């Protein structure tokens, strides 16, 4: 992400129509419906993933392997009809489990094709299957829901989630907005593959992650089918809707590119978007192979104050400049492919993407990364840059603030200066390769840097990531 510019319902039981459920997911997932397995007494899954900054985000007791999302959105009434089918695996003997879902009316829940009891508790959808689920058992939960989705307000005051626009919706989920439009295990710890089937009024385009499988128009509506096969955190999913000018092509590297641009932003966006293939090739040389099958951009006319690295297809609220394009593209390695296990480690996303901007400038006729570092370091001790250490932002309110981005990037420049270019870029490539499709922590990055460089780096990381105030000059 680029920095911002800045009641419980009664318990009930219902049944989803099996035909609708099966239509929403691939055959491989649907085959899990009705799968028999041993039952166990079980205990409830946790209502959160244990993140201190967002205690209710994510859930315990299971892992979602795949989401099949079938959505129908009316841009006039702003009404959303949804069906979510989650193929999951229990990680404990599970008597009940939670899904993150804020707002929207749930009309039915099944587990393995059988009706399940459910109730609402704030942002939690609490599901009790007919029989407890044994640890390591695969199961499928299907949820039917509808309503008018609304964004959430984050601790820093910005909006995320399903954000209505004048011609559709700008759908940006970081850090907690996924729950505004589909039921999810919505923490970066839990990554899954996705299928999207999105129906919108004819003349509108619905853009999601991964590869476009097809689209068809009938009776005044167009349905778009998208698939992302690589693991993806829920906050990186999108289903942005609008009037878009679409450009599709395949790069010389075989990458399928899909750009959707609001006509009002097309002229201003063209210079940066034209450079997207070369930016991705440049980043691939520095960071290792591009981690996904597709790429592109969604450029909306939304004025929400930020861009977001939605997986494979970053989302921009207006025409991006080249620095913003480089930043969000770098996140495909750092943040999307290699994801967080806790939001306090956000510098691993934002510090790395900001440093990619510095490197691009350095290698394309701009200031060197050291000169950018020096200009920042010249700021006085009372400057907001030194308000808190990037490795320990302190609260959810701070995770998208200047120290995370700029001082996070300064940490990388100090590392580069200390270990030398050869080892530094080996570290970046090894980090992206070793954690591809998975997760990484600050402690793991520190150990990797020490192993590759052969140097003790505790002092460097302590000073630049965890020391309050302005660090002493090296």
C-alpha cells in the first residue's frame, strides 16, 4: 500500500440450495461436499488469529484452502448478493468455528452440504456444524448472504473494504476490509486459492485477481470469471467494479497482463502503465522470478487516498506515477508472495517496496539510494520520521505511517552499506525465493542476512528497527 493522503443477530439455521453451492466452485472443491469422516467432541476455534493489532481478524481451528466466491452486484442500488464456498481443513478437533463477516445478512450456512447452526457476534459469524470436525479433516462450508456492503474505518482513519464509487466499487481490503464483502479467515497467516464469479450490469467490468477465465453477457448483465491459483491472503483479494477501458496482452516473458482503467484516468495513467512490463522485468532481475502467472493494474477514479498491492493486479485510486507503480509492483514479491504473520512486521512489506522505489530511481537517472537516505537522515530528531521504530509500530494506527515506509527503507540501505551490494541483493533474492507463496518474520530476515553475509547484524537491526528516536549516525 502507498501511504494514505491523508449487533448480534439471533441464532438460526438455514439451508443453501445445493445446486447453487456446486455452481460456485470448481469440481475438485465441490467433490469435498458430503465427504464423510470421523467425528470428535471438539472445542471451539478461536475467534481471532492472535494478532495484537487486530485481535478479531482471522480465526483459529482451521485453514482455508480455497474460496469460491459468486457475487452479483447492482451498481444502482448498491445491493450485493453473495455465495461463498470455503474448502478448509480442521487444525484441531473442532466443535464450532468463526468466519470474519461484517454487516450483510446471512441467509444460510451449510457444512459438508448439511445445514449448520449459525449466529452473529459483531464481526464474527459463528458456525456450529451438525457434528464436530476431527483434526486434519477436510470440510466445506457454504454461506449465502446479501445486503449493501460498506467499508470499515481503520484505526488510522482511512476506509477499506467495499468502497462504493459513482460507477461501481473500489474493493481494497488492507488490513481488515475483506470481511465487508465475503466471509473469510481474514488474517495474512491464512492464504488460499480463489475463484471469483462476478455478475454486474452490462457496460460495467468486474476485475478480480489472477487470470480471467471468461466472460459472457445475457439479459442485461455480464458475468466475469477469475481464478487465482497461488496462495493469497484475504486482504489482497479484490472484486472492483466500474466502467473501465480494458487492455489485455501477453508479454515476451509469457506473462498475461490485464489492465482496467477508468476512462477519466486513462490519459494520465498511460505513461506509467506502458512501463509495467519493463518494471516487472527490472524487479525480476533484482528480486528473482515474478511469483505469479498474471499481472496488470486497476486504475479507478475513486479518490480514497491510497493504492493497494492487490495480488497480481494492483489497485490505484487514480492514475499512478512511476514510483507508485514500482512500489505496488514490488509488493508482489514482498507482501503478496512473502506474507506477514503479524501486522507489526509490516515494514517487511512497506519498507521493501519503498526501497524498490529508491533502487529504481538510482538505476534510472535519479538520486542514489544513499543520497535519499542522507536527505531523510538530515531531518531533526523531532521530525515525525523518528516517531516510532518501524519494527515495532506500537499500534494498528501506525502501520501505514511514515516511519514504517521511510525508516524501513533506511534499514535496508544500512544493511546494503554494511554487507555490500553482492550479499545485499543475494539476501533479497533468497528472501523472496525461500518464502515464496508463504510467510516470513523479521527474525527470519535477520537470520538470513547474517547467514549470507557472515556478519553479526544484531546491532544494525536493533538500532534501525527497534530503537526509539533518531538513531546515531553510523
